[in-house]
C-alpha cells in the first residue's frame, strides 16, 4: 500500500483565523493515484488546531468567540511569565493560544472513496491559527490503493 507524505504551507494572519484547507487537501489527493484509503491531516504546531465542520462565515465567527471565552487573552497565565522562563527573545505571550488548541484537535483522518474525500455535504477541513501571524505547515499523509 503506497503512503505519500506532503505539506501544506499557510501564511497566517494575526490573532485567531480559521482557514478552509479542504481544496488544498483535494488537490494533493488528485495528484496521486490513490482511489480508496485515507488521509491523515496533522497540525505541526502547539498553537494551531484542526477540525471538520461547516465553513460558514457566521459560524466561524461564533467559533472564534467561543474559543476566546474559553481562554481569554486578558486572563493571567503562568506560561506568560516570560521573565521566569528560559525563552528566545521573540517569545510571544500566548498561553491562551495553547489552551484554545487543547480544546480542539491536532489531527483528522478522512476516508478516501473512489478518489474523493468522503466528507459530508457541509463538512470542510478547517485549520485554526490561534497565535498568528506565522508561517505554518500542515502534514498530510495519504495512504491506500
């Protein structure tokens, strides 16, 4: 069974942003000969996340507000005491971003059937930037026949 590893690169914008990466995943799949199998999508950062949900503008705004309520940037966090940690000079104050990421997930597995993602009608693969702007990568592993 072939296994193909690829990366999706994303230049993110400031603060919390949600990106629909379904088209990039579909393009990667189309570049292979795999017709049936699965795709693993994995976020390679501790302040980003993934989810499968509806890519609807008002829902995405609701999700951002929900995450901000779970871990408000203005709260006091020990991780933000940079003077008490051995950190690089450009270390951001971002404990809230780490906590938000923990409420989501770092990976999704999507079945491939007849050369297509087996997503439901309203499902999209969403990439969450929780501490932008940054250069990010998403690891994609496609396996099957």
